[in-house]
């Protein structure tokens, strides 16, 4: 059996397959799959007058927006605190992005935080110390305020704009919405944390410095690493189609971050930050109540 190996710039690759169906003979067909390739992120900085080149991550991603992914990664992991810290970006021919920054970096902290591969986000962290925030975060409890009706419509709005998912059924999506329920940007990737990094990096690159009026939507589960990336960016609210983890909820409540899970159909669960949700029949909830944490 032959396979079509021509990769499309859209991040889709076609493979010849035999499709089986009960009571029918197999049929030769073309199956469209999401492309998955490794990307190396390399950091360059000066120390005592010398240029240091340090590979800091290899992530399995869907090609496209590689520079935005790398920028978002540096920002959401707290390695840089503003996009103007990056003085040069170079995309290499062998699936690598090299970023030069204008400040020194704690190499030991980088080595402590990341394995050679960090494709699965937080499971690439090598110590519990790496789970702590390294940036002062203050989220305004009063903004943005999102209506329950607007929230319920978000998954369908995102799904309609997931071009690669429509063809492959295999990609995660991350999206930013404003308080008026306008989709600001949507990004796709085989890795949920890569989709978030592409989203944040693209906004940073377009000139955004303040994320405090945005809602972040993710098409999968709300794991700790995604909640951490959102909080590190100053995003105050996340809505996910899937479930959050216990650690994600604990982190959200620590920072009064609004965390929504199981956003599907006509329902969702609110785990933290009820002040930002508008509803005509809203009941005030105290998320510090021990009963809610059992």
C-alpha cells in the first residue's frame, strides 16, 4: 500500500488507507491527518559578554505559527515578561526557532524546569518548584464579566472556525474572546498547550500587552499547565469543553481565576471566580466553603 507523503502548508497530510465497514468490502481511500512534527526552541542571551546558546524545549506541534508558539512559550513560562525582551527571531531549516533576548537567564532554573522534551506541558517539568508562579499576578475580580448565554455559544463559534479539525478531527483549539463575545483569535495544534502558546504569542506579536479583558477558551480539558499559562499571561477567565484537574482548580482558586469546565450543550460547571459570570438567576457562591472541595 502506498501513502501520500506530500504535506500541505495547512498542516494536513493525506495518507492512502483501506477503509473497512461491516458487510462491505474494503475501499481504498485518502485519509486526511493532522501533521505532527518536532520543533526545537533555542534561547540565545548574553552572559558576561559572551553569547550563550541554550536549547530549552522540543515540542511536538502542528507546523505553522512556529515563531508565535516560541514567543508564547517564553512568555507563559515566565522566561520573558514582555515581547520587547526579544531582539531577534530566526527560524531554522531543521524545524527550530532561535530567539535572542536582551536579558540574562538563570540556566539552572531552565534545566530544573524542563526535560529535553516538554511536549506534554507540565509533565516536562522536573521539580515541584517549577509549578510555582515566578511573576506577580493580580487579576481584577470585576472584569471581564461574561454572560452565561454568551458562554454557552462559544464552543460552536470556535468549532465553525477550526479548519484543520474539520478535515482531520484531531486538533485542539485555543481561542480568545472579548467581553462582547467576539472571537479575537483562534489557534489549532495537536498539542493543547501549543495551541495556547500560539494564541498568546500571536497576540503579543500583534502588539497586545494586556490580557486582562479576555476570556480564553480551550477545546479539551483544563489541565494545570493550561490554567498556569493563562494566569501567567494575566488572562482572568478560562472556559474548557472538558474537565479540569484538581490541581487546576486549586491554582484557579488561589488566584481568583474564573475556571469553567464541561462547557457543552446548554450547561457548564463553574469551579472558581463566580464574580465574572453574569446570570439573571445567579446565586452567590463561596468557593472557600469546605463542602465544595470534598
